[in-house]
C-alpha cells in the first residue's frame, strides 16, 4: 500500500466548506450588529491596556481603585478622539482649497516629464483622476464613516456592559465545564490570550504614537502641508505591518513632491520618514513589543481585502487586530495550530515569542 502525503476526507472538507460559507454569510448579514460589537471589544481591550499601564506606573504606595482607572482610561480615549476630530475638522477647508493647486502642480510635473523623455503623449490629470474614480472611493469612505458615527451610542453601550461584567468573566469561563481541571485549563487559556492581546495592542499604540510624533516633526520642519493629518494617518497605518509602513512614507512624500518646486524637500521627507519607519519597525519595536506579531504580508493583504469587502472601512481597520487575536487563539488550540502557522511569516507561532521571553 502506497503512503499518501495528505488524507482526503470528503466529509471533513464538506463540513469545513459549509462552516466557511455560513460564517461569511453571518458576517455579511449581521454587519449592523457585529461591526459595533467588534469595535466595542477592541476599545474594551484598549481600555484594559491603558489600565494596565496606569497600574504599572502608579507609585508603590498608591492604590488606584478600578473605578478610577476606568474613568482615567475612558478620558484618555475620549480626549484622543476629540483631538483627532479637531485636527481633521480644522484643516478640511484648507485641504479643499489646496487640491486645485496640487492638480496644477501635478499637470506641470507631467508636462516636464513628457518634455524630458520626449514622450509624444501622456495621460492628462483629468484622465488619471477619472480612472481612479474618486467619486466612488470617497462615497465608500463617506458611507463607512457615516455608519460608524451612527453606531457611536451603540458602541458606547457595548463598552459599558463589557466594563461592568469584566470582573465576572473569569467565573463564567470556569463554569463552562463541570470538570475542575478542564475549567482551570480553559480559564488559564482565556487569561493568556487576553493578556497577549492586551499587551500587543497597548505596546503597539505606544510605538504608533512615537512613530507619528517623529513623523510630524519631520513634516513640520520641512513645511509640508497638513502635517497633523499626515501624523494621524501614520499613527493608524502603523497598526498595519509592512504595508502600512510603506503607505505612511509614500503618501506624504508624494504630497511633498506636489507642493514644492524643488526635489530637495521630497528627498528629505522620504529619507526622514523612511529612516523612522526602519529604525522603529526593525530595531525599537522588536525589542520593545517583542516578536509577538509574526503575520504573513500576503495574509495581511488578503485580510484587508476580505474585511474591507465585508465590513467596509471599519473592517479594514480591525483586520490586523482580528488576525492577531485569531493567531493567538489558534496557537493555543491543538486542532487549530495549523491556522496560526498559515497566518505566520515563518511558521513560528506568536506565543512562541512570549514563551521565549518568559524563559
């Protein structure tokens, strides 16, 4: 009898196919309920990370009650959201006024390129913008933002209930099984998963703030327009490994090329932002956050496309955190370790890095 590398089980394949189709259908049909809930869980985890930092850096003799930690954490997030809205709203009119100038500069760059390369015909600015279909893109972004804003109250309610019941969640998990040993294993697994996710989100937020601040300094020194908006964009893009870092350098650099008459500011911005991303992403972040995020770039790209198609802009923002959660959970479950291996870059599981650091 010849040995086969893979055993094909039609029943198992059919079962997994049905589960996959049902899951996608549930995600699409339940979008109105699941998106606010997913965002609420993300905010709840972020609040937990902030509270952990407050407890860690509090003086030894100072006892911070949980209710006070909750208020401080919520205040920090609320202040951050308010500042983001103020920065964006304060530069909206300036951005609208600058768009025609950028279009004119882009047309001039195309004309100079045509003349220097002796090209007979180049696409016009209008044709390029028409091919991009900016109207459809802006409409998609606008619909996603509008839907997110309309769910603000629902998200706040979800977060409130999660905060109110977080102290009884361990007891609920322990009561899922009548066997004390099994219940203890599940409780320890849930605690380890929650700690890993909370640590990742907390440390990643701090690193993203540092990256955004340094990027803002470079853009402000050079005199690039809308440095505050670009810094916010860098902060959010830093949650997307590899792809987000590239976009965070390319987009501000392209704006610099359209804004100034010389190439020098473009080179300074490209070199400065590139150096920041390289040093933080390859030196500081691995030593500070640890190699807890070991996701395949292809898997990230596919996840962004899938969640963007299913849940819109909110799905794209939640894609990587959800991949991190999936990878950590699957790495802890014996029958699903293959999922964590597929999601990883080199086959090493996310929890392996945590175990290596603890040892």
